[in-house]
DNA sequence: GCCAACGTTGGC
DNA sequence: GCCAACGTTGGC
């Protein structure tokens, strides 16, 4: 099992919208970056991903699960990019903010801090456990 | 709304 | 295949 972090601006696609989709989930489309694309390709069914709100909130708000592995992104006319399907798993009791992550030595090496522009990032098992604990999950 | 960081594009 | 220019992202 691998862990990931996906980012979305709530004005474009929010955690609440993801939750509303329920168990059938939703395609995670719109990735137009090769590094992020590679991470999508590496996702396996059953992997978990933090759901991060950028711009508004700037915090990890929930946990999603990969329910369909990478396939061509229907919103990409060039055919170069892919998407996966994810469903909302559970929310964090306490959202973990960017400020909290930056302030914590254990998390200061997270891709979220180092590569803030990357929209799909890997998360280590240690980081995963630690953030879950911070989030009260 | 500004600006730094960085990925992508295209000319050579 | 290098590198400058450009565009986009996202924190502040």
C-alpha cells in the first residue's frame, strides 16, 4: 500500500463535493504536469491519499481511496495525461494545516513543503501515520 | 494581488 | 540538446 497527497482548490473541486459522490467516487482529472502524472500512474487500487485544499484553507481535510488505477484523462485532448478514480474515505477530525506541517520538524521534509506546486505527491508511511495522528484519525 | 519557484516550450 | 522565455501555481 502506498500513500499519496492530492491537491485541489476548493473552488474547483472540494472535499465536500468528493464526499457527495459517495462510494462510486469521481475521476481525478486535470493533472497537466509530468511528475504528477507519473505519481498517478504509480497509484494502485486501495492506496490512500490525503485530500489537500490549496489556496482556500491550505489544509489537509480528509482521506481518499484510489478505486480505479490510471487511465487516459478524458479532459485532456492531447491524450498525454491520465487520471484515476478516487472516493472519499473519511474526513480528518482536525484539519492539518500547511502552517502546522511547516512548524513540525517531523513533517518539514514533506513534499507538500518542498514541492508546493506539485499537485500529486507521494507521502511516506511515517508521514502518513503522523499526519493521521495530528488529524485525530 | 504580488511574486518566487519551477515546469514546459520552442528557437537555435 | 541546451537554455532563455514564458506560463502557471500557490503561499503570503
